[in-house]
C-alpha cells in the first residue's frame, strides 16, 4: 500500500516545478496593473497560436464562452440546427441553446466515444425534412483524442455545415503532425485547471485561420465593440481572458509539449499492462492524443471503482449520463438510437492520468487495476 494520497490530477507537482516563473509573471502583472487585456494576454495569444500552428488565437473567459462565441461569430441562432455528440460534457449542447439554436444529438463511435460521421449524415438528412436549417456541427475531442475530422469534414462539406471543434480536452493533440487548433474552421478550448493546459481559474481560447472571423471574435469578446471608441456594432459578451490567467498560462504553455509526451508514456504503459484484461483506449493511426483522461471500460464499474478507492486510487466517470438523458436536455432528444453512447456511459472509468506521476505510483496503479478487475 502506498502511503501518500494518490491524486487524480497532480496540479501541485506541476506548480512545484513552475512556481518561481509563475510567481514572477504574477508579480509582473501586479507591477503594471493592466488587469484587462494586458501585455500577457497579447503575448499568450501569440504563443498559443504559434504552438497550434493557427493564424489567430483569441483568449476568452472559459471553454463554454468560447463555444458560444464561435456560434455567435458564425451567425448561428434561431432556426439553426447544430449537431453535437450526445456523449460529452453538457456545455457543448448548452452553448447551442444559449444562442437560440437547437442541438441535435448524434450517436458516437464505439472505439473512441467521438462523434460518428455516418450517424451525423443520417441526422442531417432528418433535419432537412424539418423546419430547421442544418448549420453547424460541434465535434468533441473526448478524453483528448481528436474526433474524426476527415469523416466529419466530408459530411459537413456535402451539406454546407460549419465545423466547430470542441477541443476543451485535447489541446496539444495531433493528427498526422497537425496540432489541434487547425483541424476545424474554428477551434474552442478551455483552460479550466484540470484540462491539459489549465490556468488557476476559468479561461479559454478560440483559434482560427480566418482573419474576418478572428476580428468578429475579438469584437464579441468586448460587447460587440466596433473600430471607434464607444461604438458597438453587434451583440457581444464580456468574455475576456484575465491578464493574471494569461500570466499563469505562459509558463505552463512552455512545458505543455513535454507534459504531453509524459502523458503519452504513461498511457502506453497502462495500455501494455491492461489490454489483455479489459477494454482500453483505441488510438487510430496518425493520431497523438492529449491524454486528458485515460479511460478503461469495465462491466462492474461501481465495484471496480470501490475496489480502487479501498487501495487509495481515485477514479472518475466522464460521463455517467449522455446529454440526451440529462433532465435539462431530455425533451430535446431525437427519436434516434444512442445505444453506443449509452453503453459507454455505463462502463467508462477514468484512472489517474497526469504528467508528474512517478514510476512507483504508476506501477502500483497498474497492479491494483489488474487485481481489482480480476476480483470483481
Ligand atoms: C471542460 C469542457 C467544456 C467547458 O469548458 P469550461 O472552461 O469549463 O467552460 C466544454 N466542452 C468540453 C468537452 C469540456 O470538457
């Protein structure tokens, strides 16, 4: 039995390594006092865009606001249908409702839990028979694994849909050498503390290569501001990234690639140990996940989780319910087959995953998971 508590995500270990730089950056903000849109925000946006290989990165107040802003910037609202996977954090669908559009829940792939392009096609055809306009699809990169953007993009092109990436969990992931941030027309991400790139509060960003869209996003972020002072040209929000959060994110972004490599090593170790005893994540050819979560699938989930808890190992369930099963969204559920998503929601179990886990702890977790799964 390991004596110290095993954290699910070890933010303290990361802070210990980066603390001097983070403190110096925070002190810098306290010295200049530009708390709103300060120089750290501008510097962070430039580095973030560079990291992703995108032309523009717009820092915003949260991942949820990033999604709302992307929809607003594309002019999506009343009368529009926006396709979302049903196996996701509810914010994906919530953002659609917030702009007055209708979320259409789409089934997911069994292997990845990500939006299934064939089901998307079927849903688009059904919407074509209704009063709604099929306008956009929000693809979610579940657990850090990019969605099938090639498959989704082909359906989107046939039907004239805008593709928005909900990359809240996948910043630092890659598809064939291209990083998240360039895989869709608009990419939204979150800096919630436990995400792969997290700040010390709420924050997010929208990335795009489209100059016009970036300008609209920057305007929406400050109440729809126009070029001239005291001029408001569109409906907007107060949705800025705080200067202090940008200051905290700068040293964290500098180590993100290294952290992703370490997460990848831990994931590879887990997979080597577990693959003959349980269902493990499937990563398609050419993809590198951000490994926000390492998720196994087990039949007796509650008993496995209880067994691990007894051994001092925390687990989490993302997500125990699909969005179409949530009380706030149930009434919007289409009469469709979501059996794959529902099957996943009953079996997925996330185990500790972060870049600062020592070899001894990783070994202990591997042994405990194998033992517990065998015993239940
Ligand atoms: C975390 C998350 C969000 C919301 O991000 P916030 O910064 O918490 O608003 C949206 N979508 C997904 C898939 C998420 O995991």
